[in-house]
């Protein structure tokens, strides 16, 4: 049960705005300035969550036939890689009557199938594309202008920011993606991370992968890459704490073999049947770990020590130091069984366990062809 203090703190967290909303606002300011000849200091747009928001412009530069406006992204209290990034839009007249939208410096290009944007196009997702185009059309209509325009979205620091994201793995090269389905960023929302997992699995599927390796973070992914060198880069997916969600999504997207690679702390929870492995989501059950140790043939003294341990890693160290290697195979087998139970079977699951330093501890595999 959540504490009232935690709920209150969450309610007091400040919402922010998506890169898509910022790009739309910058476009409106630039286009308005282009039509009126007057620099714009702000722009108000209508967000997908059905409310208006006003954005202050950081800059509005005018030149013959074009205007470039920029706004600083405010992600609120969300720990977002793009927080405080400058999002710019340059709008210029064209010969035709259509609205052309493209990405400039710092906006990535899509190079792999499986994403919601076709290969070769700027990584501006469908809803931001719609927002930008519709807002531009509204401005043109409001001023009675029947001319074509070209809109180029850029993020000066985008290429550097992209290094902190999964874009490279997803095949988005040269910068960040312009994202957002709601226009606002909910602080500490898990939705964005889950969306990146879905995209990563989609890219793997489009690349022909039917065997994926899911890991809880960068370190365990490194160990997974070493264990499965034959698999392509797209097959490796960081699931964070969302074990159950990732497993179900892998099955939904018709993966045939899922390999889980991780360490004692979080996989001890998976072995218990806990599918959300954040440190606050569920405590380590040392009674469970001691029962695994007993099944693996550990001495009564070791079983008792496991029951009284402080961390799952400590239990692992105890078993390794005393040569009870079957403990790790037992734990991996429990992870596989619970993963199959979570997905209601129908595929092959394997689990590999490593120490923090990358030493291999144990492995198990289960196959279930029944749905």
C-alpha cells in the first residue's frame, strides 16, 4: 500500500511538455512571424490531452522568406534526457501549396524497419507530425494564406543528447526523436520506458529476430552480448524493471525464444514470481532463497545463513564460496518457470545468472509449446 506522503509528493510533482509539443509551439511562432513580419515571443497551442499551453520563445530570428523560432523544453520534474534542450523550427515559403515537414540538425533519421516512421525519414513520430501540420494549417487559414511552407525541426544538442537514449540501438541515427502522444510529460511515468521496450521488440522483429535477450540494464546486457555473440544488435533489449510487461510483449510480437540475463538481486524476485523488480516493488524473500539452497543440497548451516542474509548477492556469494553451484541452476529454473507462467507458455525461455563483475553463475532453459 502506498503511503499518503508518497501519493501527495507525486501529485505535487510538476508536469512538463514533450519534444513534440515544443516543436509544434516553435513552428507556430515561426510561421506567425513569417506571415506578420513581427517576431513572436510566445505561442499557445492545443495539446492532445485537450488543453491549451503557452510556450515562451527563447529566440525568433527573421530573414528573407524564412523565420526560425526556438523554445527550451521543460520536462517538469521528470528525469528526462531532453530536459532544457533547445527545440527549434525553421519555416520558409515554398513554390507549391503543401506543408513539407523534415528534421534538421540533431533530429535523428530512421535507418531500421519496425518503427512508426518509415526508413529514411526524420524521427518525428506520428502524433507530433500531426500536431505540427495541423497547427501550421490553422495558422495559414487564420491569416487567409494559400502558400506552401517547409518546416524543419532541429535540436542543436540533439546528437549529444541521443547518446543518453536507446536511439542508436533502435536505428535512429544522428540525433533524438521528436516524441509525445499527449503533449505533456507525466513525472516518473513508466509509459515512456514501456513504449521504448515495445519499439525495441518491434525493431528486433522487423530485423528478422525470433530470439531476443532481455536484460535489466547495461551491465547485464554486456554479459548477454558476450554469451550470445551470434545474435544481432537488435536482439538485445533493456527491459529495466518491467520483466512481466517485456515477456508478454515478446510473446505478443511472436518471439520464439527469450533469454533473460541478469544478476542475483532482481532475478531472485523473478524466481519468486515477482514481475516488477524495482527495489521498492517487493522485498527479497530470504525464506524462499534458503529453500532454494536446501533443494540445491546446501548444508543446514548454509541454509540458515541464507535465511539471515541482508542481500540476495550475499546469498549468492555464500553459495559460490561453498561450491553449491546447483543453487544458481535451481534459481534460474524458477525464473524460467515463472516467466512461462506469466506468458501462459508457448515458447522457449532461458535464464542466465551473473555476478556484478560478470562471472557466470548458472543457467536453465524451459520449452513450452502449449498456449
